[in-house]
C-alpha cells in the first residue's frame, strides 16, 4: 500500500469527481435540486427518490466525489461529522458487540463510544496508542477498531498498518476519522482502513458555512450506513450538498496553503519562550514526524500549543488576537483559535484532559489561508510582542 493509489490527483477529482459522461448543453456546475420528493408511482418508475433517503441528485453527486477522493468503492454524505460517526457505529455494531478505540479521540466521539453506545448494549475498550496493545484489547465479539489520524487536538499520528493487520485476521472493521488530514494530505483507505469518516464541515467544505459529514468505504458498509441514515434521519440538505461540492472543487489548493501557513506558524511558536510545547507533525520535534512523513502528503493546517502561563495565558492570548478568530471548528479559510477545555473536550475532567496531553494552557489553532506573515505578527502581539 502507498500514499498514491488514485489514478487521478485529488486536485482533479475535487473538480471533476472522476470521468463522467457529458452531453451537449449540460451545465458545467450541477444545479441545486432543491426538492424533498420526486415523481414516482410504482417500482416500474425505478428507484424511489426522496431527499431523506440521501438519493437526491446533489447528495449522490457529492457522495460519489467523496468516494473518488478517498479512493473507496462508495461514500454517503450526511448532515454532520457526528452523524457520520454515529451512523457508522450503528451500521457496524449491535447489542452484545464490542469496540476497541484509541484513547484521546474527539470529545463527542469519545462520549458516543463511552456513554451512548453502552445504552445500546455495545461496550468500548479504549487503548493508549503509545502503548499500542490493540490485540490485547480484542474480544471474540469485537466488531470495530476506531481511530483518528491525526488525533484531535494533540496531532499525534498513528500507524494504521499494524492495526489493520490485527483487524484483518479477525474480520474486524477499522474505522478512521481522517478529518484533520483531509484526503489531500492523508487517504486512510490507501493504508488498509476500511471505513473513513470525515467532518465535511471542516476542510472539505472549507468556508465555515456548512455542517456536513462523509462516510466512505466498501459498498456493503455504505449501504448499511445509508439504511441507518434513512431510519435516523440525518440527511444532508440538497443546498448544503451543493455548497459542499463547491468547497471540494478548491480543496487541493486550499489545503496546500493551509499546509504552508501552518508550518510557518509552528516554527514561529517553536521560537517563543512563552510557548512550552508546539505540536505539529511537520516539525522535526514532533514525536511522530518520521511516520507522518511516510503516511502523509502534507502535514495539515492544525497547530496546537501549550502556553507556559497555563489557562490564564491562553485566555489572554485569545483575547488579544486581531486576526485569529476565537471560535470552535476548523478547516475554514480563516484562522480559528480555541481552547479544547472549553470546546471539543469540555465534557472531560481536567485530570482526564491532562492525561490525554491537554492541560490548561492548551490552544488549538486552525491556521487559515491568510498571509502567513500577517498571522505571525498577530500571534506575536497577542503573546505580548
């Protein structure tokens, strides 16, 4: 397996979605089909189209493009990243089953696995990725191993290959949330991952103006995810699907600018005595730098830092920003700055956060595509010059 298994480059796929038959007079940009339902009387009319089913033309188009980007057989677009994660777990597990997951996942995903799925009879064992005792955690009833690459917000990089090898021997699905990398930087399926989850709100959409999610994987899994989505109802609105498609058209150029800016910003923070720790896979100081260099085509737009002054210093830094915007989420063209203790990991205790490498003073930056020198000047003045 290699980083490059798609025949077309992501820049091309993002625009064209793969080779398609074109007819004279067809619009270059697919129109918005803003309709909940479609003419249909009997099965002789073909498949029943209904936007809650996820088979509106815009929904189907963006799902096919996502599959092409990820290099999977199929994909389905849903109403949010958490809808993608939840429908995937509902599709792959049932009462009595067991899940193994990396510790330190996105906060809401961790709550889903640790608190919500047990109410449905599905138990989860969390494994410290640094220790990597994946095989020891498996049970006969294990059905899924759930990981993130890169990890939110510590930006650690897991090697999926040994995890995939263990799972394949036992018929276990490996699910990877690859939101932070985007398919431009990291295509999990090329490394053997079965199912890829993306919060399309982030880099795929890219403009902080939509909420959406993607599940990509084998056709039989996507069929089951779609069945769950039709039952639970997190369909993606056709207009949002159209906006997501528009965002995916510029994905490659945006992510490359994110990569460049984040590297410059990370090196700036490394030079600051008031920054205790800088987390960015592109830095030689990152514990997983060599692995990231092997697995990824770019190191992403996310940079995390820990300020020496703790929570008060983080509060002051964010309050003094002029360009960086204090807001949760990530992956937009603008730079967003947040503290996980108040956002993604607010549901955890301070002790639980510290155990995951997220002490008070931890700041997560989604570096945008502004001029890097302007961002660095803003961060410098926010730190006190």
